[in-house]
């Protein structure tokens, strides 16, 4: 059969949640012949289990998130690709909804909301409340529609292939990347407030960039922002439609400048040294963001002040979320 959707589940150095994620992808209301599942991971555990379940497995020992996805793409037969992180879960009607949306509308990018849950919490109860759309229950939960979660994104496969070389260079921010290339390719984008993903809060969420000390954290953070800065620059030069709106260009340039300035605040890396001209350009693009402008001004502060602010950021991120 030729599936409509290819599900790509990624796991890197983390095994304990993978089978739960796989199970949530298997137990969908969409008929089995409408989708396939591909698991890309850097370990060989569970290979027999996954094969017996009819799941394709791809070994990928890349450091970059984008390279893992690129390595799985040749095995994807569906026109639409949905991503699932190994520590997240889907509600059972997720893929049925995705198919309806892509059949009904001319889209290249679809992003829906997530609901966060804590490790150990009963997800069956959450799914039950979501199914009946319990407004009181939803009111007390953390729900997010931002582009910082891959498990809530589905894209047309040909969109990924158009920018696959740039995708291979993405180290950490693959979730943002899918949205950026959709913007640059000038194609249909839809944000849906419907909750279809359950996002697991736990000690080792990749977004937190956990580190054992401040110096390690500074290095990781600088790598994250430097990588995003470089990739956005390349995307603006090489992976865009013939005509993109000025708003899109400004939005991505603003993000790139913010990232460059953030690297300057965090390290002494001369390759990403933001100057006064960068700062003025950023202010012009983001003049309503007073907090962002004040933080950006730290690029010109004495190093002890930069380190003081960085330490506060570090301490906030390293706290247990439970």
C-alpha cells in the first residue's frame, strides 16, 4: 500500500519513553493502510519489537537533529510527514484529523496545539477529558501552539526535500526549521488550536539544554543560537521561493540578529561578535519588544554583568520542574 502519511519518530540517546510514543502512533483511528511509521534512532534496542509491529527502523548516529530526519526521508512513502519525539504522545484521533486537514486545504505546513503532562500522570485520563472537550479541565492545563515542538508539526514531504541540505545542518531547532521553510516557500500554513499532542515534562527535555555546570551550559546555549543564526542566514540566501513577503524576510532577519546578539552576550566567540550596527538593525525590526531590546543591549555590557545575567538564566533552567 502507499500511505498518505509517514510518521517519523526520532530518538537520540534516550530509550525509556520510545515504546510509549510508538504505541500512541500505532493506536490511531486512521486506518493502518493510510499511514506508516519510521523510527530513527542511534541505538539498536527494540529493533525486533519494532520490526514485528511492521515499523521501519533507521539507524542514525548523527549529532544534528536535522540529519536524523534527512536520513529517514528516503524511507518515507507518504506525501505528508508527521513528526513525533520519543518522549511525546499523540491522542488517538491525531492522524485522522491531519488527513482531513491536508485533503481539505492546500497546505504545506500544519501545526496544532499541545498539552503538557508530568511524568507519572495518567495520560488515559487526559485523553478521556480531551475527547469530550472538557473546558474546565483544559482551563487548568498548560497548552501551547508555538512552533517549538516537532510532535505538533506535519509538513508536505516535498517541502523537506527542497531544503534538505540546510536541514542536515540543523543541530537543535528542527521544530522551528519546519516553520521557517514553510514561510520561505510561500505555501499554505495552518495553526490549529486543537490539542493533538501530549508533551511530557521531565528532567531531560531537550529544550532545557541541561548541563552540569555554567560553562557547559554557556557552550551549549551559544552553539544553539549560533547554529540557528547560520542556518537562517543560509535559508534566506538559498532556500526561498522567488517572491517572499517583506514581512517574512523581516521576521527571519529579526530572529537571526537576535540569535547573533545572544551569542555575543554568552561567549567571546569573535565569529559571532554583534556590533552596534547589528543592534540598531535589530531595534528597527523589533522596536515593540522592550524586554528583547534591553537583553540585546547586554551585548555591550561588561563581561561580569553578562555572566551575572547568564547565571540567572542558567539557574532558572536547571531547576527541577516537579
